[in-house]
C-alpha cells in the first residue's frame, strides 16, 4: 500500500468515528481494518501501560473497558495526519465524558503501522495522569493483554 493510501485509510477511520452527529458515528471501519494479530501498545509506566495483543484484546479488553468508564457515543477527533510509508501518525483529542460527569478530553499521539491495508500496530502516547484521574487505574483482572 502507498503512503497516500495508508494516510487516507486513517483519515477515513477517524472521520467515521468522530462524526459530530453521535447517531452517525461508525467504528466499523476501524474494527474491519485491524489485523487479527494487531498490537496496541499503551506507552509509559502507569497502570494502563501494556500491550494488547490481538484484535479481540484491543476491541474487548482495551476499548471494552474504556466504554465501561465513559458515556455512550464517545469520540476522538484527529487534527493532524503525518504519513511515511507504512507509518501514519495521528494527533487527536478526545471529546468524552465519564459516567461520573467529568470531562475526559485527552490529547493523543497515535502511531499506526499498516501492512497490506490492515493496522498491525498502534503505539499510544497520551497524558497518563489525566487517564488515571478520569478513568481510574486499569483493572488487574486477567485479559489477553501482555505486560
């Protein structure tokens, strides 16, 4: 896949998932674009820092837990895409509210590696203090994630 094709894929994914109309938000393209063996690496040294290995772990363990902490129809709005070959860097800002009513508008830098039109790896950089303050520590329960 070309640099332009990879960048367009990520632009399409974020545009669909961040639609201003909550009823029109669609995360299906993201899920369909994840490789079965994709990895999501939450960087840093806090309770959320770990690698979620596999599409199922990303969608259920990571995103599933986030969904339990936020009100429905969450979104992350991208404002910059930088692409080079199989790497697409996305700068984005959350637009979210916790179930307790607190704002959770984290700033993200997400580095995507795309292979044959599928997302193989995501490296997430964000404000870890804000994450734990708003969402709490990541549960230590058994997941398919690896430390």
